[in-house]
C-alpha cells in the first residue's frame, strides 16, 4: 500500500503509530513508519504518538520497550483495552488537543503575518 502513502500524508498534522509491543520485529517496523510519516513530512516529535499495544492475556508488563534514539524521544503510551481502556482514551484526547492547539496557533500566526 506504499503507493497510497502520499495521499495519507498530504496535509497531515500528526501521526499515531500503534504497534504490538509483544513482537520484537515491530520495533524495527516502527522505525520505518517514523521515518516515512514523521521525519520525511517534517513533523515535530510532539506531533507523533506511539501506542505500544498489549493483547489481553499476553502477560506483558508495561516496561518500556527498547526504542532506537529517534523513537525514544516520542510520547509512548501503553494500551490494553481489556485492562484499562480509559487510560488510552485519555492519552489520545490529550494528544488530539495538542494537535488542534498547534494547528490553531499556526493558523493564527499565518493570519497575523498577512495582516502586518
């Protein structure tokens, strides 16, 4: 589906990367997603949210996965919809509010530069 990626990235203001924290191979894959969807689009790290999903019954703790240097600066949220669905909802709403505020501030700056 890589041919569709440019359409998905056009005019994006944020990126949420969800990965299975129980699969070590996903740690390498999220590096590629980060590179394509965040770095190449010149988004700030604050515009990206990593969600380490744990399947119900996986027995995994919420210890931080070993992320590579560009990824370890990103906001990381653990999710397990069976154990604590409200935590992920709350974190996502905080992230979404920060994106909306960022877009609003950017629009305000642009409007002020046109006026002056």
